[in-house]
């Protein structure tokens, strides 16, 4: 039937559309290629770091040399040559900037394309953006307003210089230096990232947001984020990620550490849209990320929300250590894998304190030839009386060549624990699609609508300003998935 | 408005429609009646452009255009509406959200201005009132947990909302009690218009007591085997399909 053929052509034409695939022509300063002790020293020196920081990095690097890349995840990729990459890249320009006017206009243009509202509009949206371009923060806004209530929101390189006691007290206490291969690598060479401290009893007056962007070619990005919510405080933080389109794979190995003290709450949202590679699986970001939150105080709460649509490979398990009595951990996840993308993602909820609760809602969508794995651990330790967990893992398949896999681990050493696990796998039915088309929706629009419906419980968790963007992203990332 | 000539349609390897002819003018309401397996639903799907229903011979001309060449969503934008026998459920998508997306998709395709949420809500509320569709229903996920009657009422609401030129109602009476049937029929009758054509597909004569057709076509084994005025429905009721088909042969 010709109409079907027409639709196929239209869909095919829409397939190759990575909106963020542009490269900004800007002079960059890079560390020499490769990874050795000198690279670590170079990065540290570029940041004017104190000696203790360099020592910390060098110890991590030494440890890393003896570590092996993990192979337990359900992802396949060519061996990464760690010597064939740059570990530091920064836009070349004068170091200190007083206002946005001084920022290279090309950079601002990039942000504009990314849709980051880096101007007065931000005040209206109530968003403060600490923009990280490659390895250096170029513009931080709304610092003053945050200063008024004592919230520290700055590049981590700055925090290392300005708040060394705080950084030393918390850095590496949630994700130890030796935690895993990628976290250890990050500890040795991390270039920048974000530091947040919310003082006792303060409710952070705005959403904090960081856009990370990999621009330089053959560059690994290793950002490091540390967020501390002091007693009774609250903060909501959102990160968004995009990267330009390139044929080679780029490594991204970030570490995020969250610490919630007594009665504090941290809400951490991610919209990850790194370049996923083309429809033949060429190029794309290798995303190996360690994110962990420590509910250190009683009645503290950490909530992770992630929308993972990009990257050729996603290896990521944002987790909660529920140490404080009555603490709460949440994980809301949407993972979309299209074409040849591979996602292995999930969470770990470690119940240590009494009356701890955790909730896991995972929505995995697979299309094309992609594979999507939910991997999760719910662990209740001996003293965690009355621990409760609810897990729901739903998978949606689009087409016949993709796969969905669910690997839940449950360990309980306390008989009072209540653990529930629900899982479903479904397909977008032909009749659902036809119904939408008959009512006038285009193929792509119909898929986006159905998938957004499937993800609704998770999308609802996102801060309002970003929920709309995330919904659009869900549609864009599935373009070309039905034909 | 609609001119079907020698239509042959295959689903998979099986030929379901085998040389169907039908002519429907604007302002007219025609009924298609036929036994199970005669090809009634296939006809409605092929008119709406469902994938897998392949025209192997013949033509469907709609307002002078080759309907078979248009994608299903393009047909919708040009005024083809199919009220389905089994409206599907779409979890997580509120009915209101769906109505807004669909209406705006059609408007966009026609080069008309899209309506904002409030604009759509206003129109929907006004159309919903007569169909006993509640606000609460509009907030629920599309067709999820709806009763048979609610689903059919929502189909008619969409028909009123989209204001199609050619409305096809596929077994809209199935699964309805008499009160719901009357409500649905009233909705359909209120849409009778000199510029609109309707094709009412049904197995039973009962619906035609409430939606009185200008003409009735009897479909059997993929072809129209008998035609007549509204009295044909009564004859069918009395004699049964077998006899009518035999008489026609």
C-alpha cells in the first residue's frame, strides 16, 4: 500500500536528527594526549590545586593502574584505549570573568542552541545555571541571591580552593576513591564539576542546574559533583547533558556524591542526552557514571530522577545508602535506547537504618536494535528493622529486534523487611498506533504520546520547567523507531 | 463524496473484499449491514488507512482524491473519521491531553492555527455536555478502565469535536444498552448535515431504528449483494441474512 510506503519514507527522513550535534569552533587548551602521573599533575596544576588534592589524585591514579575495567554489565563495546584521549580541555581565554558580556560570544551562541536560558529570562524561570563547558566553568549566575541564604553553588575547582575543609570532609566519603574502575579514574583526573552546600534549615530558594557539555574532540569528560545538604535543609538540583556528533566514541566517567544530614532532602534530576551515535551505531558517548547518595542523618531523604535518552552506552546506577533511621531513598528512571544504543542502568538501595523506606520506579524503552537492562539491588541489612521497599520495573518494546532485560537482586538479612517487586513488559500495539493515526496524529507524534504516557509516573517527578523539555526529548530520541 | 469502485482488499494472503462498489453523497447517511466475516470491519479499516489492509485492485475516490494514496493521519486531517468498534486504551495519556493533541495535529495539517489548552477545553466541555461525558472522565487515561458505554460515548465526542466530512461508525451499537444506544444515536443525528456523509456499519437492525439511513447496503463475502431503502433493514430482520443473500443471487 502506497500510504504505508510514504509513511516509511517520512519516518526514515526524520531518523537522522540529533539536534545537539553541532561543534563550536573555539580554541581550546588541552593536556598532552594520554594518561600518566604527569597528566594528573597537569590537571591539578591547571586548577591551582593545593597539595592535598594532588596527593589524593595521585593515590587514586596509583590505585587505578591495578584495577580492571568491569565486565559484568550487559553492554558490549570495543576496548577503550585510555592512552589515546585528552584528559583536559578548556576554552582558551582570560581566566576571570566579571559578567556574561565578557564570555566568548561563540560560547554563548552554543548555550543558546542548547536552549539554556543564560540571561534575564532565568530570573523569571527561577533557574541558576552553572555552565560547564568542557572542563571549565565559564559563567555562574545567581551566586549573590544564593549567598544571601548561605547556599554555596560553585565549580568544584573553586570549592577546593575556597572551602577546603568542607571538601576534604566529604569528598570520597560516599563514593570511595577505590570504589570502582571508572570512579577511581575520575578521582585521578576529574577536571571540574559542581559543588553545593546548603546550610542548616535552609530551603534552597531556586532549582540549581548545571549543563555539562563535551565539545572538544577525543576528550574524556570527568566531572565531579558534591552536594551536601546540612540538617533540615532542602535542595533540588538538575543536570542536563548534550554532546556534539562525532564518529569516534568519547568517554564520560563522572562521579556524583550526595550527602543528606539529619532531616535534609536532596532531589537530584538528570536529563541525559549525550550523543547516542548514528543509526548504524557509529560514534556516541560511553557513559560510565557513579552516582550515590548517603542519607547520613535520621529522617533524611534522597530522590534520584533520571531521563536517560542519549549515549551509545549507559552504565549508571544512582544509589542510596539509607543509613539514618527513617531515611527515604527514591529512584525514578526513564531509559530509552534506540538504534544500537545499550543501556545498563538501575539503582542500589542499601537499607542500614531502622524504618528506612525505598521506592524504585523504572521505565525502560527499547527500539531499533537496542538493548536496555534494568539492574538493581535492594539490600536490607541485619539492623534495618521494618525496612520497606517497593520496586516497579516496566519495559516497553518498539519493533522486533530490540531487547529488554531485568536483573533485580534482593537481599534481606532482617525478617521484618517488606519488599515488593513488580515487573511488566509490553509492546506498542498496532491498534494503539492506528488509533492515534486515525485521529490525526503523525507516526512520530503517536509514538511520543504513547511513550510519554508509559513514562508518566517518572516525568511527574521532574521539576516543572524541565518536564516539558524531557517530554519533547522522549519524542526526539525515538524518531525513526517505527516504520 | 465517496466513490468506491471494484475494491479488492487483502489482509495477509487472504482476500476479504472482492469487488465492492459503493457511492455515498454529501448529506447522506448509508448503512452497511452484513453477517459476521462479510468484510464490514475490513471496509472501515481500509477507508481509514490501517496498515496491513492492502488494496490490490479498484479505487476509493474521496472528494475527487485517491484516498488509498494518503497516510491515515492525512485522511483524518481531510475529514475522514472512524468511530471504532473497540476503542483502544492508552495508559498514562489523559483523555483531554489526547483530544488536544489530535485536534491540533489535524489543525496543523490543514494549516489552521493550533488551539491552546483552554481553547480546547472550552470546545470539549460544550460538546461533552450532551453526551454525558464528565469532567472526571476527561481527566482519566484514554479509555483505561472505561465501560463499554463510556468508550463509545467518547468516540462520538471525538466525532463531534473533529467535525469530519466523512464519518464511519463501525459497530458503534455493539455492547451498548438501550439508554446508551439512544444517547449515541442522538449524538450521531445531531451531526447530520448537508455537507457531511456518514457510513453506519452494523450487524443488527436495532441501531437503524434510531439512526435512520437514506440507503442500506448488504455486504456478504466481500461484495455488496443487495441494496435498498430503510425498509430493507426490516426485511433483513424478518428473513435473516441467508435468505436475503440467496434472494439476491
